[in-house]
C-alpha cells in the first residue's frame, strides 16, 4: 500500500503551476501618450503575475537629435557608440521606464522599474566584433539571469518593468534588443511558472496576406510554419520573430503570442485574438 507518504507525493506532483505573462511593448505604443495610457490601463487590469519589457528607440532617436547625437543603423540595428550608450541608458532606463512606472502607480499597479544591472538580473557580454562593430551592444548570458530575484518581486505583488539594458559585470551598461530580453526572461522564468510570452505590436497578429490586416493566422505549429514558409506566405520581417518564438518554446516557454497591443486583455485568456505559437 502507498500510505500517507505516497498520497502527499501525488498531491505535490499535481501542484498547479502559476501563470506568468511576459509582455513586450514596442516603440509605437511608447511614442504616443494616449496609446501608452490605454495600454497600461489594460496591463494593470491583468490579475495574474506579469512582467513588462519596453522599447523606446524612437524616443531615444528624437532626444538624440536634440542633443546632436546621430542615430546610426546597420540592417535595422542601432550602432551603440559611447555617446549612444549614454543616451539610451538615460532614455530607456530613466525617462521611458520611470514614466511607465509612474503611470502604473496611478493605476494602483505596484510597478518597479529595472534595468538588467539592477539586482544583477540580466548579465550580458559585449557583442564581439565580426563584420560589423555594433559598439556597446550586449548578448544576454542566459544561464546567469536573476530569475530568483524576479520571482521574489512577483511573489510580493510587484510588477517588474524592465528596460532593454544589460550590463557586462565590469561596470559597463549595454544596449540589448527588447525582443531578446523578453524571450530570455520568459525562458528563465519558465522553470518556475507557466509562461506565455506576448509580443505586442501594431498588427493584429501574423498575417497570411501582408496587404490584408484581417488575414490573421490564429495558430502556428511547427508543421504550419513549415507550410507557410514553403509557400512563401510570410513577409521577411516577421520570420525572425517566429523563429525566436519557437526557440523560446523549445527552451521551456509554454506559448508565445504575437498580436495587437489593443487586444492584450483578450490575449491573456484562452480565447486569443492574435497569433498563438505553440
């Protein structure tokens, strides 16, 4: 007979894993005060544990122009020289991050603003120079992410609001792609939570026809993805996002959703409106 011990083990094995939403918002929401306020009202109403990762590139470019700091890009990626790392640290870690935190506090959402340097949550290494020198850009050290620190905050009712900045453990701040930060955090926290990673952007989801905003593909599996790419039905810009989504899923994240920021309240339910990747 199993006895009391086996019953306790069975109860523990059936313990429900808490849901966690790791949500990334891009510059188009950050740039417009009305859009940002609307988004944050939705975000604050989500009852489950949640983390928000934000961009802010357009804000940085605008302020850089005023300060005489030219924005340089190669293949759509910002070159982060000495002046630019100071700029993005000020804008992402200061202006944008604290603006979001203050707005959430006004909505009775106990947010705490962080960069990757705070509490050592996201160590990174400076990207090696190959064909292009991206400057002070960080590649996340996934095995060193401070998931336990984030879990302490979440378990004490706080909502981490994370700027896309990391650090090299030698005193240097590094600029890091916000999509990558979101994916890395989602993977690390999937060891403790049932994670849905949500990328919010200006489209309703992944479109089968780029000229038809209503042609949303509601579910993409690996088999469906292969079919779509073989049929050349996806535009080039969305393919890296889907590749990143499958990388996250292969590393423990339960689901990834790509959808419109306006649909967030529905996209944290089982009846999603965007594109669910699983």
